[in-house]
């Protein structure tokens, strides 16, 4: 007997481009591994602007969202002057956290250069961990049909 597929909400995704700066490469003339964390940040910021989940909007609601987990897998190097595309995908979950997955592509050949993920939690104005989704975040999820 076949199971019925349940409709999943469309994934929220943003793509933003960047150009590798001289200050981001190491002595081997490739992007220093720590810069990929910054590229993930660039992706989150672009995602936030596009979908209304930017850091200052969250802060105005009385919350902070520090990263508590970060992973990065390196596939191909990037070099000075190359253009890269950061694809940021929101990963829906019921818990009081924000999860993203990332794929960084070299623009010239669309090869994957890195993948990764981050998890952020909600802290209130007194820096206490929120165990349930704040009302503004619940409303944001409803707006984008994220169940």
C-alpha cells in the first residue's frame, strides 16, 4: 500500500553573490577557511532582508539569536577575485530555533565549493533562553506558510 505524500511548504531560499577580496585569502592564495563562516553570515543577512527576518527586526522584538551550532564542509577552493554565490535555505522545525543550510557555488562553473549549516536560538532581553517560539516568530512562520 502506498503512502500519501503530504504537501510540504515550499522551502524559503535566497541566493546572493560576493567577490573574494584579497584580505580573505591565505598564504596558499585560497580563501582562508574562517571566511566561509562570514559568507554564511552574508547569506543569512540577505535572506533576512528578503524575507523580513533580519537581525534588527528580531532585536526590535526584544530578542537576540546567537549561533549555537555551526558546521562547514569544504569541497573546492575559492581564490582572490572569484565570484561566489551563497544559497541560504531556511529549515523549518517546531522547536524555538532558526536553522539554515548553505551551499556556496563558484559562479564561473557552478561547482559547489562549500556546504554548511547553522542553528540559532532565541534569547530574551535579559539573555535568557526562550523555550517556545516568540509570538513574532510564530507570526513570521504563518506569513510564509511554514507549519
